[in-house]
C-alpha cells in the first residue's frame, strides 16, 4: 500500500479510537440513562469504523468506497450553540457535541484530501469525509426529531 494511503488510514484509525475513548469516558460523567445509551451507541459506532478502516489497511481498498451516494449536509449543527463538553451534558448537548465532532472529522478529511498527491489517497479522503458526513446527518435527523418534532 502506498505511503500516503497508509498515512490516511493510520490517521483515520487514530481519530476513530480517540472518539471512542471520548464517548466511553463521558458515559461515566452522566447520570442520565438516555444520554448514557446514546454515548454507548456512539462509542460502538466508532469501534465499527475503526475495524472497517483496519480491514481496509490489511486487505486493500475496496472499489465500492469510491461509489458512495452523495450525502447532504443538513447544517443543523452549524446554527446550534452548546455541546462544547460532555461533562454533565444532557441529551441535547450530547447530540450537539457529537454532531460538531463529526463535522470536524468531515473538515479534517477534506483538508487531508487537499494535501494528498496520489489520486487513490484523495479518493480515500473523499470517501471518509462522505462517511463522516453521513454520521453527522443521522445525528442531525435524530436531533431534529427529538427537539423540533421533525419527521
């Protein structure tokens, strides 16, 4: 595997593991059962993402990664305040925190894409950005349903 691809995958795996650790640590800082369940689910998702990336690194890049559907950025979190920390956060702030974290990941992969020379590495970054945008969209839809009665 070319060095750039390996670097992208190593960075992505590290980001997923770090996110998992954040969500697991936050579970100990809340007494709200709904928030704790959401944090457990977010941590499980990060484990799955890290495993998927590790498999990509071991087995090589799969063609389906490049043919992903276009994900719309709902931009709900762009207009929300709060969610700076998970310390004592309720459900709303936990969702805001998670949405903003996913948005940071999207930006990270888009910036990485601009730094890559190899087309395969650029495509991998674009695919990872798109995947993180999908995670953000799911969180934003949940937020909209819970706090604005969206369907």
